[in-house]
C-alpha cells in the first residue's frame, strides 16, 4: 500500500493584520521632523522597481560586446537606457527616503554618515554636515543632499494613498550618476522629474525626464497588493546620440503570507537619432514574471517583442529567448542578430521589488536563537530578532532592513512575523525550528493582553508542524484546541482550514468517518466564508485578499476529499473531486496545489490501469514540482512513477524511481514518505522473488507506520510480510501476519458506523481477505477459511440490519434536513422538466435543454447523496451502533440451518472458486476449477443471452457442470440457501441446465438467496402471516397485463388492487405498513451510477413525484410486512462492491424490515409474468413458503412451450423466505 498521500496541509492564512477575525489595523509608524513627516516605504514602490543605483554590469558588458557600428551601438543604448533611468532615479529617491528615516533616529538634520555592517546594524557619524552619506557593507557609497521635504507621508494601507508631499534631493554615486530628483505625490498620483547625468557602458548621458504614475497599494499582515502604471517621457543625449522617450511601465504584485507573485511589463515606442537618421521601436515590449521572488521560467510569462524602424521602413524585430540561466532580448536585423539585453535568472535579480525578495532558501544568520523569547520587551532586541527572522526567511540584507522599518516591531507585527517565518521554515523543511519558534511565542503570549486572538492561529500552525514531524497525537490536540477558539470567534474561514487539516490527520489514522465529516463541514464553512466575501466592501483590500485565498483553500479541500474517496475505493467520486480541485487551482494559478492534485490523479490512474493518462499527469506534476523546487512533492511523484514502471514489469526503472523518491524523503526528513517508499520497494522485490531484500524494508516500514499510528498502511505491510513468509514456506509466520493484518482492518471497520463508508473501506481490503481464505484452504483449514469469507462479505449490511433503524429526518429543525429536502425538491423539479421534454415528439424535443438539465440533475444527485452521508455522520443514533459478530461454521450448522436445508456458500478467488456445502449433519468445501476471469465471462454471456430472449443450453450446462455438479454428492436436501459471491450475484441459478437429466436446476431444487450466513437470522424469519395484500399495478397505463395480474392476485386475497393513477407513491406510503404482502407490478429503473436513486415507477401525486427510490425505501418502516414482491424490470440489480455489498432495491426492502423479497434480474415479459405471479400467489395462499411457491410457479411457466425459455421465468429470485 505504497500510495503517496498529500502532505501539504492547508495554510491558515492570517487575515489582515494577523488577527484571526480579520480586523483591519496594519501598524503605521510616523517619524516627525521639523516641518515634515517622512517614512521609509513611502516611495520605494511608486514605480514598481527598487535596485541598486549603480548600473548593472551585464548591460555594460552587452554593450561592449556589440559591434562598433554606430547604428548597432545606439540600438543597445536605446533599448537599455529607459529602464536604467527608471531604476536609477527611483532607487535614488528610495534611498533619499530610507536615509532620512534612518538618520532621524540620531539627528534632527538630514546630514551625517550612516554605515551599514554585515549583520544589518547601522552606525551614525555627524560628519559631513552638508549632506547625508550612506556607506554599505560592500563599500558602495551614496551621497544625498535633501534640499526640500514638505508635506505628509505615511505607510500602511490606511495612509499610503492619502499621502501629499514634495521632495527635492540630489543623489550622487561616485562617477556613475549625478541626479537631481523632484518628486510630488497627491494621493494615488505621483510625479518624478529627473535631471542630471548617468553613466552607461563608459559613456556619460545627460537626462531630462518626467515620470507620471497612477498607483494602487494596500498592505496588511495577511498580504498586500501593489500595482502601478508609469509613463516615462523626456530626452536623453550622449555622444552622437539623441533619444526621445515614449515608455510605459506596468507593475503588479500580490503577496499572501510568505508567497508572492508579480509581473513587470514595459512598453516602448521611443525614438532616437544618430547622424541625422531617425530610428524607433514600434510596439516594443518586455514581460517578466516572478513567484516568491524567483523568476517563473515560463516561456509564456517571459517575452520580448516589437519592430525596429529606420525612417519609415521596418528593418528589424525584437524577440526573447529563455534558457535555464538567462532571458535574452535579441534584435534581428538585415545584417544579423544583436543581443540587446541579458537578464540573469539566478534569483529575484535587479528587476523585482523588495516585497519579492523573500526566497525559499534558509539563512545561517547566527543571531537567530529559536529558544529565545520571541516577544522581548526592548525595542532594540525586537529589531535584532525581527531582522534575524527576515534573514532566516531568505530575504537579503537590504530587504530585511526594509521590512523591519516598514512593518515595525510592535506586538501585532512580531506575532504575525512569527507565523509567517514559521511557514517559511516549513517550506524549507526546517520543522524543528518552526515548532520551537511557534511554541516559544505561544509561551510568551499571556504577557500581552492585546495578542490573545493570536493563540488560535499559533495553535493551528503548531498542529501543522506536528503533522509534518509525524506526531499525530499532538497535531490533533493542537488543531482541536485551535478549532474550539475559532468556533468561539465564529471565524468561518479558519474553521474550514483547521477542519480540513484535522480531516487529513483522521484519514492518516484510518478514522475515515471523522475525516469525511470534517471535510464536509469544512466545505460548509468555506461556502459561508465565500458568501461573506461577496458581501464585503467591493474593491477593498480585505475583499481582494479573501478572494485570492478562497480558491487556494477550496482547491486543497476538494483535493483532500478526492484523496479520501480514493483511499476508500470510491474512484468515480475521487475523480470528480480531483477534477473540481484542478479546475479551481488552475484558474487561481495555484501551482503548488495543482502539482499535488496532478500527483493524486496520476496515482488514481495508475490504480485504474490507465497508464498513459497516469504518465502524462505525473510528468506534468513533476515539471511543476521542479519549477517550484518542491523536493517533498518530487518524492511522492517519483514514487508513483515507480508504480507505473512496476506495473509494466520494468523493475530496474521502477527501482530507480523508488530510490530517487527515497532520497527526496530522506533529504527533507519526511519519515512517512520514507515508510511508504520502503513498502513500495519491498513489493517490487517480492514480485521478483528477492525476499532477502524485501524483508528488512518491510520491517522498517512496519515499525514506522506503527509509530505513526497509520493502521491501514500497517495492515498492508503486515499482509506483505504474510505473503513473504508464505513464499518462504514459513506457514506459522505467514498466518500470524495475515491474521494480525485483518485484525487491524477490523479494528478500523469496527469504528465505522455509516454503511457507505464502511462498505467502501472494506471493499478496498477485499484482497487481504481473499489471500487469507485461499491460504487457509490450501493449508486444510476449511472451517477457519469459511469464517473469513463471512468476515469478508456484506459486513456493512450486516451491521446495518443488526442495529436499530435510524430516522435521518427525525430532527426536522436540523439545517441539514432542510438542505436535504431542498435538494430533493430540486431533483423532483428537474426530473419533471426532463420527463415533460422527452414526452414530446422527437422532432420537437430540445436536446440541448435535456442535456443541460440532465447534467444539473446528476450534480444535484451527487450533492444530495453527500448530504445524506453527512446526516448520518452527525446523527447521534449512528454513534451508538455496534459491530455485529459474524457466525462460525458450527453456528451455521447448529443455530441457523433447519434440518431440511442445505447451505451453499460460494467464494470467488483469482485462480479458483471455493464452495462450502453445509447442513446440520456435516460440511464439505469443494474447489471449483474456474478462475474469476473465466467466471465473469461465462456468467455475463449466459445472462445477456437469456435477457435477449436467446438461450444457449450448452452455456447453461457448462456453468451447471462447473458450479453445481461437483457439489451434488454433498447435497442431501432439495431446499437450498445459496450465498453468491462476486459476479455470481448476477447469475440466474434456476436456469442452470443439467444436460444429462435435461432439467433446469429449478426443477429439482427450491432456491433462496442470502447476502451471507450471518445475515440469515436477521432476515429469514418465519413468515407469521400472509393474509393481507396491498397490490399496486400499471401506474402509467402501459402494462395492461400487470393490471390484470394485480387484479387476479387481489382476488385471491379478497381485496381491491390499486391501479392506474391511483397507484401513486403517496398511497403506497399510506398502505405499505398495513399489509403482510406488498406487491408492485410496475416499471423499475436501475441506476448503476447512483444506485440510491434506482426506483420503482409509481404514479405521481400532489406531494410525490412517483419515483419510489432506494434511498426513500431505506427510510420506511416495513417491519410488519412479511413479503415484498417486485414484479418489475431489473429490480434485483444493484451496484456490487469488492466487499460483496449489493446496493439496490432488494437490500433496501430487507433493511426496511421485510424478511423476504422477490426481485428480477432483467426486464420481464408482461404476460408470462402475470401467469407466473398468479400461480405463485395461488401456491402461497395454499400454505407454501415463498421459496416453495416461487419454485412451483417458475416450473409451471417453464412447462408452457411458449414460455419454456428462461427469459420468461428465470429472472425472478427470492432473497430470504425459505422458512
């Protein structure tokens, strides 16, 4: 059981300023000086760039490498200078503000020298007295002469766009630049005039430019958004060169927690003149994209384009090329190609703002001590600590300093920083550091009354880290404590997040019902949060950040629900959930979530043997994981690729992928992934019979799963060990491990109360039971083998009928009940509209409307079934359910079977089929030489022939000889109770042909079916009375023989039948509980995709739609009814699971309380059915048991020449009713 699990927990985004309830209030710091106020982050994002003032060496190198011709030289300058001017002037302005902020801590004058050390500390000297000098650790030196600063400036979302100021500053940097900057801001409008000189490629250029911007910026501790549009106009002149600027720069940045995404676009139509010749860029542009401060490296997101004109003639084009290390901009000219620019892709580079600099790598800053108090009292200590944390998150020196100065070190800021830093550590797989950081902060929290609301967020974060470290007990404790607090706050978003994470842990511990309940409740809270977001102030930062978070959380929840359904073997529901998740993630550009969902889909496709789809999906997931640098995700994906190669018997390739997966998991310290991969590798060795290498891997995985509490995975490993020891000939060890594995499985199923979950789980474990049954039979332990067949089949149904019936709708005021009724009414409405449209003449039908409504009906049915499951999960009556004990061989003989009954129990294995023949006098197990594959082909062939009114006696004889003839020496009675298994549920046993005697099986034996021996005491109770009949027939007027049938049957019981439109669903509910016998002669419809919506077609009335569905029958109380006869089409069919559960009308009526049910395996012929039913009731009325009466009736119909074919009579089967 080596399937990789999703290990990415939902990140509870700390909304707004970090307060769990999402209150606004980002900290603004105001520094007051004589006639003006200035704060550091004022202008740094006005134009969306922030780089060093010195021109980039790469540009200079490119220029020097260009040909000497003036045209080509100036083409490089014309492309490069606008960006360099923007970067240099805005950076110079930024440092004017930074320096002004910093020096204000020492002096009221904006003069002196600030010196930055390697550790981020700053020292101040009062000289010089005529300017402000900044010296960096790398010895770069800037001089600023701030000549005028007036007005009001403030950072933070509440004040940034209200700024109103002017600033005049001269900035110089050695011989690289000498710039005079004049900046003005009025709200969201900004202007920056730059004059002076700048050096590019050893040439000095005079500049006179004006940049005007429209700015939007909001920030909070939960995230921020910045966008700007800047038009750059002006003149630039140099040696033999004059450039007229016509440039527009667009920048957009969104940051959430420790994640960010940004785009930087330039559009140019600038013109230049060289030696009297005029040139221009036409429609030129450069697009760049970054995620978490790193280049996205996607061709679609890094582009260069445009045309080059000489005079009025187009002479060239601009294009871009992306490789692993650089993005290069090239000009294609008649003379050849010229590289205009090369941008290194080794990091965020010089083109990204400080907010993007938070990389994913760790830092070795020695000043950070995870065990030290995280909320120290002194401001200096807080500054030092905050700086260290930012550096540990991967920010560079300047950006760390920037963040400290911008956000400050107040209580809120520090608490939020801890959460963001801890998440960053988790991304870096530094789990112990993350936990130490969070736990220390939690311990410090009581000293700060204003931070009480942070406790829930800290507990939630600690719970996530506990999970990554494999401490599931602590993870549950912390997450449950967080959930209690978020419930008290009525915070829907955070409740959804924590519930989803709790569900993931419950699933890991095989607590599947708890997991499903948590996921469904999480979806409810997520939908409530979505409604809150829609009602929030339109365009506000709170709404935009919440809108951005919604798809991230919702996509993850759907992915994890898909994973749970896949674990339970509900593959269709898993695909549906994954598809929903993928659509959400791709629309939101959530690459991390998309990679996980693609991995899970690939895992599912592998399990379904859809190998090509699996390959394509997993390769797509791997590409994303590599782009993100997610080694943990890579480990899981390589594991699934190993599964694919193993399935294709390419063992060397599989082992190579598993070893790579193991390396990835060991690298990031993920012990769970290591255990999964060890099991996968062991299975690979088992398949190659390399047992000495398989055993140590299995033992290590077993130890790890035991420590983690992963019971289902532990059972899988124990089963694999059982197989290993079996192959090695150690029978005792093999049996011990097989039995222990099943004991673990049954400890899990014993905690499951809802039949849908129990059935799905046991279906996924069916192979384990089959291995042990086969092994025990081969070892001569036939009695114990029978015990395990009973434990393997219909357990969910057994538990269901062994416990008191539950009325899901009893609590009428429950909101879930109201939702269920609303969905039911919607289904009724959709069904009616579809039916009305289909009732029209074919040429008048609107097929598009039918298809649209059918799709909506399918979706509504899925939601309804999900809601029914949730009703059960939340119903306290289900919590009281007990697990029913299965019966032993001895109990079958002495307590269940009557003296005149022989019991036959089939069990289909891959290579053989076993049959136990049991009566009170003894038992015998018989091996039937037919594999499952052969049996499936033969049963389906015969059944389909008969259903199509064709009968192949040879095929029926072959099945008789295979399945029944070998048993006859051990059969001492004509009354048989048959327990079918697997495909045998669909076999008309009565139609098996004894070629030697030329007789059908029904001619010699009285047959009744049972789900298992253990269910017999609960369903096959003696029929105490068969006197009162309620007969419903021909509700829609299309079955005239059915109407005649119910009239004739009713006459035998001296009662009146209910026919035509009177045979309504409402009248059925009124009369059903008053009768001994319920007889329904109507159309039946089997829905293989939604078996709970299979139905009998009665007449509609004012309150009911006429569809008597399985899910409605399950809610009835028919405990007073002794026999149900469904004289309709395909009423015996149901969806069969690997756990041998059959969901359909038969099971529904048995659960409702009827001890005997007659149903059909295929659509039956109207007239023959009328004759059979009249004969059946005549014998029943004479005192026969239902089984005897049905046998006589079928034999009588078969004796009629026109109805001799089994098509006319063999469809009818009886479950129960032998006594």
